[in-house]
C-alpha cells in the first residue's frame, strides 16, 4: 500500500494592504529615522569629545 500524500496546491496569501496599515508603517518609518538620527548624533558627539581631548 502506498501512503496517502496531500498534493494540493498551496494557497496564495492575500497581500493587499489597508489604509490603516499604511498609516502604521509611516509612523514606524518616522520612528526608525528619529532613532537612527539619535544614534548617529550620539556617536558623532562622543567622537568629537574624543578628538577634543587629543
């Protein structure tokens, strides 16, 4: 006897976005930009303090 194998095609995922999801992603993008700017400014500040003490 052969084992039964499920050979159905995989279902496709609906990738349509809703307007609410777009607003959420815009807020996330802005938050990431602000966090990135903070990290870069912090590193630059520490680097300039280092240079001033040489």
